């Protein structure tokens, strides 16, 4: 990972696109779609110990309603994810 493409929780998303998410220890990396000018979300389990890497930037505007992701849900192998109160807003 180059330093230019790595972002931390709380920073402003510079480009809309697909980002790979790295957690401290409880979860394998996964991907999430984020929109420009939103804030990189925290994890509900490891809080701010999350790092994002831009994989694919999106250059055109989406025509569907944008949703803001405030928090990444903790994903345990033995139970389905439940949305947090912040994610329900």
C-alpha cells in the first residue's frame, strides 16, 4: 500500500469508489463503497483502528439515492450482522 492511497477513520473521503477496509485483528479485509466528501466510518468493534485503501475510483455520478455509512458493523462468523443505532439513521 502506498501512503497516498491509505486513509483513516474520520478523514474526508477524497474520491467516490470501492475501498478495501483493514481492521486491527477481529476481521479479514473487506470492501465497501464510499462517496466523496463523506467521512471514513469507524468500526463498531475496533472503533478507530480501521484503515481504508482506494481500490477503484468512480468517475461518474450515481443516479440512485446516496446513503451515508457512519459505522462499519462488526461481523462475527457465528451470527448475522445487526445494524447499530447509528447505521439506522
